[in-house]
C-alpha cells in the first residue's frame, strides 16, 4: 500500500511511520507537493513485536556522546 506524506509530517511522526513501513507499507515522501522519495520495507517483513523492539532501540540510541537517538531524529 502506498501512502503519500509530506517530509514535515514524516519528521514530526517518524517512529509511527517507521513502524508502518516495517509492517509492509510504502511511503511516498513529498516536498512542496511533489514526490521526492520513497521509503519502503526491506524484502523481509517483521512482526509487530520486532518492530517495537527496533523502535525502542532507536529511541535509546546514542549517536553522539550525550545526544539521544530521539534528538538526532528531531
């Protein structure tokens, strides 16, 4: 299933949309009303439990000393 979403909305609700992609949906990302990219699942489909674990890992990730994964995504 294709879902069209603005880059701003994707940024604001990243984890929600990441979960949807991991469960099999494809996002068409738009900027200024034009499609600019697609975010799609890998060939391997994941269960809801696996998706939740990945999202939790991302939220707790420290990419830069003292900066959380949540802050990096923002």
